[in-house]
C-alpha cells in the first residue's frame, strides 16, 4: 500500500498543476490564489482519484464512460459548477486527511487488482494504461477549453503523480546523440613533379 507520505507528495504535485488551470476554467481567477496550489492535498487527491478511476477502466467501454465524466469530476474537484447544468453546485469533496485516506484506499484497491489477476497485472500493462489515461485526460482538458500546451502539461503531471503511487517513474528522455565532428581539413599538397630527364639525355 502506498504510504501516507507518498500519497501526500503525489497529491501536492497534482494540486499545483491542477490549480494552474483555474484562469482557463474560472474567468477572473488569478493563478496561484484561492484554495488551490501548494499544500492543498484535497484538491490534488480528488484529481488523482479521477486518474485512478481511469486506470481501473480497463474493460471495453469503461474508458469511454470514464472520459465522458472526467471533466465534471475535475470541475467538482476545483469547486466549480458543472458545465451545462444551471445552478448545480459541485458535490462535497473529501477534506484534509480524509482525502489522503481515500486516495490511499483507492490506490490499495488498484494494487489488489494487480495481484489478483487483473489485466493490469501483466508486465507493462499498468504503464500502458496510464499512458492511455494521460492522453485521454489531456483531451478532457482541451474539451474544457484549456489550451493544448497547458492541458498536455497538466495531464502529464497528474499521470506522473499517479504513477508515483505504484513506483512508476516517467521515462527519462533519451540521451542526446553524439555527432562526431567532421574530420579536420588536410592541408593542400601539390602533386610531385616528374623527374628531370634532361640531364640523362644530354650526358
């Protein structure tokens, strides 16, 4: 089971990146102020619960249903009204240590699935599903009018935070290719002159 410290670190990372979306989702909200940002474990935990739900959606059709609801769950995590439903306020989100405990519980459930024969238990399958969820989550954010670059950056950060709960680390970028320098130019040399045969003819 992920430790409380691991859950807290992951939730803080998720909260920082999710809070950066507020200016796009909540007009007039200055970035970095309000309830989100550093130390807001409940915000980050709520976002990670959305990602974990996507990881568990490994049966046909489940990921599509998760994709359809993920945007509303993110708006709920941020405390924003559900888009398109006038007057509907977000549901109650877990607060304080309750949020971290719920995140730890859901992560443990997913780990139990891995050890009990879930398809996610196959080698590399969890990483593959996490990459699918990251890509789908970026699409969810773009659908919410978040610019592409910000959506991709936030989705990658949340995937990294979720993966850290299971010991997954983002792939290191490939090392830069070493291109050998071109060979040094050799100084030009004049071709050798033919031997002087005049002396042998005259004598």
